[in-house]
C-alpha cells in the first residue's frame, strides 16, 4: 500500500498510481464501498436520461416533432437534437468548474442536477408540432442544450478518487465500477420503453405514453442527487479530494498547459465511444426504418445485450488487472475493427443477423467501455487531473458519440451499411494512434 504522497503524484502513463482507501484515510466517514455506490447511482441516473432521449429520437420525435418530414429525415433531424447536448457539454464543464471554485462542489452539483431534472421533466410536457409548430422544436432544442450544460456540471470527482484509491493489483477493477452505469441505465430505459410501446396503441403512445419515461427520469435524478450530495458535501470526502489535489481549475489553464493530454485522453477511448451509439440508438433506428423486426422485439434483445455488457464491463476489470489497461484497450480496438467489417453482413442478414449484431456489439462495448474512463488521467499534473479528466470525457463523447447515429444513419441510408464500417474504423485508428503516441511519450520520459 502506497503513501498519500505517491497517490498525489502518479506516474505517467495509463496505469493509475497505487493507493488504497481505508478507514484511516477517510476518518471513519467515507469508504471505498460508499464511493463505489455513489459512482454507480450517479452514472446510472445520467445514462438513463441519456438513453431515454436517444430512444425517443427513434420512437417518438420523428412523428411528434417532425411530421412534415419523411420517417428517415425526421429521425435524422431528431439525431441532430441528440447531438446538441454533447456540443454544449464542454461549455457546461467550463461554467461548472467556475461555480465550484466560487461556491463549492455541493452547490455546483445541486445546480447541475436540478437543471438536468428540470430540462428532462420539461420534455415530458413539450407540445407537439401539430399544436405549436416550429415553437415546439425550438423549445426541445433549448431543453436539450440545458441537458448538455447540466451534464457538464455533474462531474463530482468520484470516479477519479475511486481510481486513485485502488490497490495496485485492482486498478482495472476499480476503473470499471463507474462504467456499470451505462448498461444499467440502458436496461431501465429500454425496458420502460418496451413496456410502454407494447402496452399502448400507436395513438396513445405518441399522445402521452412516451412522456412517462421522462417523468421517471426526473424521479431518478432526485434520488441520485441526494445519494451523491451525501458524499460530496461531507468533510471527509472533501479532505480526500484535497489530499489528492482533485480540485477544479479553469478550463483555459488546462487547455493552455496540458491541452495535449486532454486530446490524447479523448482519442484514446474513441473506438469505444464510437461503438457506444452504434449498438444502442443507431441499430434501433435502422431496423425500425427497414421494418424487418418489431421495435419491442429489438428493445428486448437490446436489454439482454445490456445485461451481457454489464458482465463484460466487470470482466474488463479482471482482464485489465492481468494484462494492463493499455493492452486491453488496444486489443479491444482491433476487435472493434473486425466487428466493423462484419457489420454490413450482420445488419443485412435479417432478424438473426440483427440479433447477432446487437448481442456481440454489446459484449464488445462492455469490454472496451469498461476501461475507457480516465485512460490517461495519470498523464495530467496533479492540479489539472480533476478538470482534465472531465474535459477528456466531454471531448470523447463529442468526437466519438455525439454525431455517430446521425452520420451512420445518413450515410448508410444513401451508400449502404459499409459507411458504418468506415465510421467505426476511423475510431479504431484514432484509439490505436493515441495509444501509440502515449507509449512514445512514456519512453521519452523514462
């Protein structure tokens, strides 16, 4: 077990510096188990919001907000709204870091989660295009920007603290804990939409049924707010972050002094983030538009896939502790490349091919995304780690996932499913290139 000094000044590279979180470290108030629960609750609530909107972009918004467009063009327009939040997210991070520096972490998180909840429940009350015309689309755009700003403010440092507190032999296991929120959030969102869509006729679902998912998202946000505030406002938690220099600095300073590390962190995980939307939102839209399989059946298969992804996330922690996070990320990038080449064959192969694409894609997503968090966090100087990790994540979402369903659906509908293969391969190339650059940097620094 290493000393606090070592934990505060990690070695360069992809492996976090070793430090164990014990009762002595936390003054009997905060344990690693409590931090892990806080991370999972917080991430699950955020991903639930994320997937509720993404699924609604396929099942609801084309007919509800864009009835004047064809089903394909309406879905593409809805995916444009989906991307807006990821564009706004880095700005939200910059604003929230300023709020935290002046008024504290608890104030920042409260504002962010209340803004997220207000925007989410606001979407449940949004009028249709038929009743309010373009104003309905404009209101949805404003609320979606608000969600993006709020997501930038939800960074609480819990994942970084958990990773830095990991025993040396369990760094990969600790790194994957926060990533479990993605499959858990998707199971809840897809399961809820499958139930609503299967229980209501088309008119009922489009008129009011879909709104229940957004009400549930608001309720989950309230629970997550209090669960996370219990940790982040405590003196012991604040001391832990202070001891490890996990404090906010201005985004301008981070980009000026260590912008290269921010970009390296974003591109190192790009293959995983590119795959993220291409096994969740995109195939739901493609299969729905092709009419080759009932939507409720697709959602059911995706729920099964998400459970497999959760198991794969945990497996990634076990594997990373044995082969190293960088080796695992590189291997998974290569496998994602192979998967991309098989995509046209699977999605063009009817129900069996669709299901194979979904299930195998979710397993790959779990194995890769499980170790995609903070892959180069330890490259940052200690005082930049907190803000730098948040910005790297924001840019990974922006570059890898924000426009993925829009680009994949638009290109594949015009040029065929080979366009999806090219999109995924571009992410693979970026990941392998970033891993290679990081290795060179390590060798030059040694």
